[in-house]
C-alpha cells in the first residue's frame, strides 16, 4: 500500500458497497487506519480465486482508494488491489482487511451489515 512518507492521508477514502438505490456510504481514512490496512495487506497471502460476482441488492463489500490510482476491494475473504492495468488478489479468510475498513466508519454511517463471524 505505499510508505508513510509517500502517501497523503487526506486523499484516502473508504466506501461500503451497498446496492440499495442510495449513494454508498463514504468516509475519509486517518493515518492510524491506513497504517493498519497497510499492515494487514502486507500479511495476506496471494490468491488465484476470482472475485465473486456482485449481488444485485445489499452488501457486496468495501473499497479503499488512496487518491492516486490504487483501489482495494474487499469482500468474501478476498482483497483485490487494482492499479492501472494490474490486479493483485490476496486471500483474507478471516476478512481482517474488510472488518478493519468497516470498523473505521463514523458512527451511524453504515446500515446494518450481516457479515459472517471470523
């Protein structure tokens, strides 16, 4: 995910993908959360699984954008990093990355989500 010196924390945002007919909840991420997500990402092992097709309605995961062209999408035990034409997928069986993003949401920002336990 980048180094502390090269990132601009003000640009990092998270969003929850909730197809409900309303805009997806989005919020900025602070330095502590960014550091935790970087640590989690670095500790995940590679995966050759393809991302599951998105459901038509309801929760389908969350995203983190660094404001410089990198986007991580987490859902169903898989985290995918997209940057330019590259894609890197990593297994996250405990859904640690996804849960950290969701935990960083401001109080009251998210609708009730039904995630399986870790």
